[in-house]
């Protein structure tokens, strides 16, 4: 039987992934020297392919955004370095079939559910992701030293950033996303909203403070005390929720030491341990649309699922979301009935790693299967699809990302979860009317104790 060039390529890719999956069952995660050397040759420091795609739709990697655009002002919102770009084409319900090989099942479902106004504006692909030099150095060290803990419940031997730039199994890619570099600290105010099908919503405005213990340059593995980050939040609106505070100590191995969390309710004036803040527990104030492990697209211990590395392929994904990030927009410009205003969303063709998780037998979670699409240039999870126990697609999540120039770190500016059954959606990151994120607020680990929360609550 004769095969076309593309068919042969697909067969070879499938065989490579099969070999990877078989090797991963017995081989250590540490990459041998001949593999880590590739991070200086055909692979980028993150482990992406330096070369562009055949045909040029995905360009070669040139280091990403090395410096802010000339019109960037640190006291204002991030200027769009690609504001002169125009869409290559626009995908809608009528022409979706023409692009089906590069659409996720989630985007196909959204195009079908909202045929009148849901579109994907596909722009030229810009491989903008970039990181500081010390992060690139850490990636090479992690590649040589990082190891998975039994059942993938954690990682040892890595620091600062993603542990497995040359992954050979799905759970390693999950950890690359969870531990990706987002700076060493951050403080910002933004709003989220559970939106009804008619577009009505009540925003919940919250102050966030992050201290990324794992990312601190001066730390050694033994110094982080099994911590990834500390997070403190305080609701400032609406009035009935104002003053509510939460404190989270995110742990690296959540089986050995589960996530620690505390809550402060203004009416009770007490700091209490928060139960069940993990897995499919309902995320606070999400009206049931968001599970706890969908915060930051996916977080927490990945032990409930059997993860499989499905493929690496070119997909149209949200990317360089500077239009959505703009301070020229207001909440009502973004939040619309059924879905966010897609006129402001930017999509590009990028190579992504496709990972699928199937719920382990005997365990309980509202999602029986999860399919995820990870950016090769940043390990950011860009699109996720969640299926119910009948095998039907239930929810679709998107991460709209930008590169934050001041720290050289791609991170989400907006996250959206669409519930295909109810027609509701949850949107997080509505900060266009606030000040830009502060990546040097001067936080200390002592700011994230329960006593610090009590002191803050008394102010």
C-alpha cells in the first residue's frame, strides 16, 4: 500500500509517541546528556522546535520578545507589539469545515453552538514567548536532574521553572504547566464573573498577592519545603462579599502534604481551615461552572487521571491577547451573552502538545476525561476540554495569554470556561479597568501566615 508524505509523517509521529509511552513506564525522567544538548541545538531552551513548520505557518523561533516595544510605559498597560497585524482569515460556523484539521473539538462545538456570532480571528503566528536567562539555565539543569515521584504526584530535583523540557509522557507535560515560570512575586486586582446565558453577571473584584517560592532564584531544592507558591486574596466588591480573604499554601507533592488553605469571613471575624479545596470541589463564587482544579486552567495533584501523550500538532489557539488585555476596554466590552466578545480575541497557529487524562478506576471526579493543549514555547495550557461520564463534551476552557515584558513571562490575561450544556460561562482576569500587575511588590514569605491574614483583617 502506498502512503502519502503526510500519512507517512503521521504514522512516524504515532510510532514515536508509542515508543515514548512504553519507555516512560520504566525509564527515569532525567534526560541523558545527548538529549539535554539538544536544548542548544535543534530545540529551544523550553524544548520547543526551533525550526518553523513545513509551509511556514509557524515561523522559526528567534528568541521571542527580547525587549518591550518602544511605546511601552511600565505605569500603563502593555502596548501591543503586533498592533499592525491584520487577520489572515476569520473562521465561523459556515467555513469551519475548511479548517477542521486545526480546530480543537471544543472550538468546533462553540462554533456550532453560537453560529451567528462566535468567530475565530486567526492572525499571523508570533512566537513571542520569552524568559530571563536564569530561567533558561534552570531549564537545562532541570532536564538533567528532575524526576517524577511515584504515580506522578510530584517532582524532585527541579527549581524555578518547568522540570521536563524534553518530556516523554503526558504527566510530565502537566507538571511543566503547573511549575512554569511566572516571575517571583506578583500583586494585582482583577474581577471574575459567572455569566448567565443572557449575558448578565455580577463581577467579583479581588486583590491577589502571589509569592512563588519555587521560582525564587536563591533557593535550593531543600529550601522550598515542598511549596510551589503562597497566595493571598481579598474580595473588595460586591459589598456582601467584601472583606472575604483566602490564604493558600500550594504544595509540590499534594499526596504527601495536601494543599493548605484558610478562609476569613468578615461576618465571622475568624480564620478557618478551608476543607475540600482541591480536585472537583467548586471554586469559590463560580456558580458551579469552575472546579478548583480548573483555576489557572489546571492545578493540583494530577494523580486522579491516567495521562497519555496523544500527539504534537499545529492548532489554532488563543495567543498574544493584547487586544483583550487593553485598558481601552471595559468589562461590558468583553462580557457578552453566550461567550466573550470574540472581536477582541486573537488566535494563531502554534504547535501544541496534546495530552489526554482518563479518570482512574474507582476514583470520583465530575470530569471523566480531559483533553489539554499545551503551548510548546511556554508550557502554558491554552485550551482544555472536559467530558462527562457519558463521554460527551461538557466544558471548554481557554487561556488568553500575553508576555509580561517586565519579567519576560507569558501568563494569562483572561481565562474563560464555557459550559456547553447550560450556556453559562465563567470569565476570570477582567482587570482592564485596574492598574497593571506589579511583579515587584516587595512581598515576603512571612506575609502569608495565618497571623498575617488576621492582622490584615483587623485593618
